[in-house]
């Protein structure tokens, strides 16, 4: 079953701690919006204008950050710090973080996906990796997984995160094993899933299905989060 969550159902806010904007696809307590999707509790898209800062509060969760455009500087309360550039993904597992756009003229666009508490407290607090556009073009590329498969980042939760960029008319299929579910998010572009069309900012949950089939109507970038399906009544 495929259920679509249009971008209009996302909660948009302008946090007091930031001059930017955040769109919450999950957990925004808005009519028509999902509270969570199995192990995935947060899917946020943020825009930071030049010279602005955002604050991510500490929470018992594993967070995957993906920078779509621009350069994001981050500093954790542990003292760790670094830079994330467009095309880079980062896992973080603890603490409070300040995220800053130090550019004087470019905006930063980035996603943050949060899961349940990490199972291994000994894992590194931060890891990051760049995945080229070429490696994600035309076929699903796993960027984060529990076993670090295909050179992906390691997650301490039962989830796989994949990315793909497809051109108009290109078709990709994502297989799902029994007991698995997926969330599709359209980062850019417009795609068709069967008779349904999704545009930038739209999301879709996929449950009780053996595969998800997607065709690009225009050049599109997609994120897909695969998780273990929870018992009935405990998910979207």
C-alpha cells in the first residue's frame, strides 16, 4: 500500500534560534501529517540563509544529516566540529549541535532524519562521507546502513537510507522484503508511482508491498528510508 503525504501537510516553522526555515514531514502535530514512520521519528528539511545559525537540541536518537546545497559548519557540545558540503551525509549520535551557514551569499539546504536511540554507545559520535552525483545517478545508492554495505555510513538502528537521481523517463525499482516498509521523499523534481504523482517536498509511505516502482517525469532526486515494519497500530 502506498500513502501519499503532500508537501502541503508538512509543518513549516521559523525557529526562534534561527533566521531560517524548517519543514517537518513527521511529528509536526498537523492534520494529515504522520507522527512517525516505524523507527523513523523525524524527517526535517531546513533552509539557512547566509550568516545564520540553527541549534539542534540533544535527544536520544541517531541523526542522519544530508546537505543538498551549500556548506554547513557544525559544532557539538562535546567539542567536535567540522564542515558538511553539498553531497555529504553525516551520522551523529549524541549531544547538542550548533549548525551555521558561514557563507556571506549562499543559502544552505539540508535534511535531517532521526531514528530511535542508537544501540551501541561505543560507536563514533560523528561520521561523514561524500557520495558523488555520479554514484547516485540512475540507480539506488545505499548511503547509510546497519552493516555499512557498499561503503555506506554505519547506522546503529535497523534502517537503510538510499539516494537516487533520475532523468525524465528513467525508471527505478526498490525491492522490499516481507516485514519491511519504506518512506519515499522527493528532494527535487516530479515522479510517478503507478497512477500517483509526487512533486518536490511530497512524501509517501510504502507498506505491505514487495517493491516500489518510480518513474521520473522530470529530473528528480529522491531519498528512501527502509525500516522494519512495526506491528499493526504502531506505525503510520
